[in-house]
């Protein structure tokens, strides 16, 4: 008999089944599709039309190409420091696709695929990592927050956004991302506790990619899993294979449904691997072996989803080539647009600090503008 | 009109805004059921329900951090930090997010939030309950910092703070929470943030102060009046944005400046005010600008605190020395 935890008692039987079957203390991890692209646990296969799975693969491939190109643009001095998302595309795209348009996304900084699904474009990405706040000016109603750099601080905002949604009785759900390192932060604890106490519609999505810069996951926390930390807060938790698009999608889908039904938050730990460096300023060879990198290369999320699609005759080499061409040209077009964007003006750096600019700030703005005018004669 | 102390006036401001705007919510540690440790929110949960006025877990970072999220999603949160000395765990949320979200998102998201906290010294309290750290917040781009000196101002300023579209740190001088009673309208009125008040006109010296220090300065001014000294007293009311015009115009008239605050001296508000006057009214000065402040030490525990905080005698001494220079 499966024990039902207090944290799953409000769920429907169907929802509780998944979280109970993969109870964080059972040592089990949800995997639907293995590294060869075979469905190994059909019971938890999400109910998705083939077209949606193809679409997911296309976004993941697009994100992979964009990521690779961005790192190379950084090396050429055309973008500033940026965090590669390579290897984590299934976790990003799978979780984001399980949400509805009305839902909110509160990111950390390494979820490119998720942002693209939510409505950001590569132009936003290039602007942001090319050094302009304009990259965080998403279209009205996108419900995507800007990148949050201080680790896990954004989890509190997710709780607050969900609090406002619940206060109004709206159906929206909030997903927020953090990493294995982020699970050590006080804000992870405070936000988890708050969301559970007020039963808020939040999905805490942990990208456990093995490292917090150089610190290995096993030195980050003595807990066997990050998912099991959910138990202490009285919310359901689950560990999933983060490189398996279907497992990520299914767990997020159940968590979102549960949150939307008014049953509160949950914690998903997606076990994945950051194949790139922490940021372009980092050198992973200082803290991990080539053998380890190679082992994870074989578990890459792109490879297995492509194999799955090819076995189902939904994808082939021609389509792969065609999509790479289309994605490349789309990304190139947006990079050109980024490089043609005008630099910020003096007004731009002042006018968004406050709704109404205080006199002292106006004075500083005029002083700076006058100086620049004098200098430029 | 009712006679209110500052606690009652702040409660009345919250009452007015809760009644007026369903997006206003009030929360903090013990702020719901029991109405806060100083009873500032007393009766509000009973009147508006647990959804709008509620107790929170004992965790300052999420109190402010969830407020940032609530504000992004359309609410106007008014959160209470139990004492200003307990705001530091929320510092990251205040500085890294509340103060930056509008600029970071190019105006897509904003944080119309008020963070209220009992503030300042003089109540013989335990450690961490007596500091005046307004300069920390005034130094952060994106924050407004308001410190009322009277019940009337407290209510009008808090209503403005709640209606402000940017985050406001609202420090309530706990020493004068119940010390001053005044006629305060029961309904809605506003005092503009960023506008100082001239409490007394004079032509020999300008004294700038705020919060509980206003009362101390007024005691010193009674003695000064007996000595025939003519002093202008400005209540700053808002630390940031500062009402530079009122200060500069006054100093141009009097030729002398004294700033009084409880906060430690170095890099404190007085330093900023004196720099401003040096920039804008240098040629009008007839004496070096002076300051009476707390010390660059930790606030002593109650047995020693009277030595630390400026009292009327210290203020009077500085007034006399500046005018006699």
C-alpha cells in the first residue's frame, strides 16, 4: 500500500498517484524515455499530440543553436558574459510547455528554452546579454520576469505573484526556476515555507545540473535528493530525469494542475547536466573530468528526443537540416537587429528609476547631458 | 476631528486605504490577530478579514520578497517589519529587487510597496531596537524614505506612500509613537512625499531635523527663544527624495545651518544636507555648517543610551556655537 503524505492529501487520486509513486524518500526518479529514445514507463507518458512533441524538439534545437552561437559571439567580443543552457533544454522546454498562457514564469538566468516558449525572443536575449535593459522589456502580458541574478531571491517573487493570484481568485499558476546551489539559500527555505503555509499555486522547479559553478551537488547538501526537501515544507516533491522531455513535462503538468486546483505548491527536481561552462567566464576543466562530460554527452536531451521522433517517423535528417537552416537564419536576423540597436541615451539611464523623476535626479541628468554636450562640442 | 497619537494615526491611514482600495493588503509578523507588537494594526484584521490583514511566518526576506511579487501582480502591499533592526535579512530583497524592478524591466513591472518599521531609539530597548539606519536606505537608488514627526504627518504621508508607484521605506519613530497627541482628520488626506515643512521661521540659523529629533530640537528652541535667538526649523519629513529647495532657500536667508539626527555621524543624512548647502548656498554661509548626531559607535544598551542620543542641551549648545561663530 502506498502511504499518502499529508502534502498530497488534497490531490485528486490521479494527481496523487504520480507524487506518491515517486515519493522523494523512495529513491525513485521519474523517467519516461531512456537514452535510446525508447518509452520505458508508458504509464506516465504525457498525453501529447505528435505535433506538440515535434514542436518541443524544434524549440530545443533552436535553443541549442542559439546557445552555441551566443557563446561564440561572446568569444568574439560581440556579447558580454552569459550562462550557457546547453544540456538543459529538455528541463527548460518541457516545464515551460506544460504551462498555460495565463501562467507566470519567474526565471533565474539559465533557462533560455523556457523563456522562448514563454514569449521572449532571441532579440531580447541578445539585448540583455549584450548589455542593455531593453532585453528585459517583454511584450505586455508575457508574464515573464527579467533574469534574477542573486541566487534564489526570485523564489520569493514567485510566492508573492501567486499570493496576489490567489487573493484575486485567479486561475494562474507560477513557475520559478533555481539550481542545486540555490537550494542552500535562505530564500529557498523562506519561499517554500511561505508558499506552503498559504497554499499558493507555485511550482518550484530545481534544475539540478550537478554543479554550482565549481561545487559538486554532493557537497552542496547532505540531503540525498533536493526533492525530499519538499517534505519538510508539507508540499509534494518529485525527482525527475531532467534530460527526459516527457518526464519533465508530465511532472510539471501534474504540479500545475494541482496548483490550479487550489492545492498549493510543489517542488520538482530535474536531474540534468550543464554541458557548457557556468558562464563564459568559467573554466569547467578546473573542477570536472573529461570522462564525466563524455558520460553526460551520451545522456543529452536532444539526442534521445530526436531518436524517439525518428523511430516514430516524425523526424529525419532532411527535416533536421532544414530546421537548423531556418533557425540559424532567424537567429542571425535577430543578432543583426541587436547589433543595429542604438546605444542607450542619458535619458534612458535615468527615466526608469522612478515613476516620477525626483528633482535631484533631474538635476543629475541635466548635469550629465550638459557635460556630454560640452565634451562633444 | 479626532485626537490621535501616531499609532492611532497610522492605523487610521491603513484603515482609510484598506477601505478605499481592494488592492491594498497589510501583513507582517504578529500584524494580524494581535495588531502588531506596537498595536499599530490593531482591529484591522477584525474589520477587513484574514485575507487582507494577516500574520506571516517569522521570515523577513520573504515578507519583503513576496511583497515584490504581489506588487508585480497588481497589489499594493503594505508590509510591517517588526523592528528596523530586523530589516537586514530583507536587505537583499529591498536593494536587489524592490528598488530595481522598474528600471530592470524598463517599466514593465513596478513595485508599489510600503515597508513600515518602528524605528529609532529612546525606548530603553534590547539590542538591535534603537538604531537609525535611514542613510542605508536613502543611499539606494530606487527607494523613497519617509520619517514622520507628528501624528498628522504620519497619516498623510502614509496615505501618499501607499499610493506611490515606487517602494517606500516608512520609518515610524517609536519614541514618539504615543508621546504626541494631535487633531487628525478621520478621512483621507495626503502629504506630498519629498516636501519638507517649515515648523518655525527665523533668520539667524536653519535647523534641519526629522522624526523624534524634531521634539528634541523644539525643546532646545524654547531656550533659544528666551535667549533672543531667531531660528528656523525645517522638518524634512522625507529623507529621499530630499526637499533641497526648502533647505537652500532657508540657508540663503539665515546664513547658517545645523542638522540634527540620531543616526551615526559619518556618511549620515547631515553629511548629504551639508554637501548640498555647500554646493548651492556656499556664498551665503556665515558659519561652518554644523551637525549634532549619534556617534560612530553601536547604540549603547539602555544604561548608556542617554549619552549617545542628542538631547535638547546638546542641540542648544550647537545652536549657540553656530550663531556665535
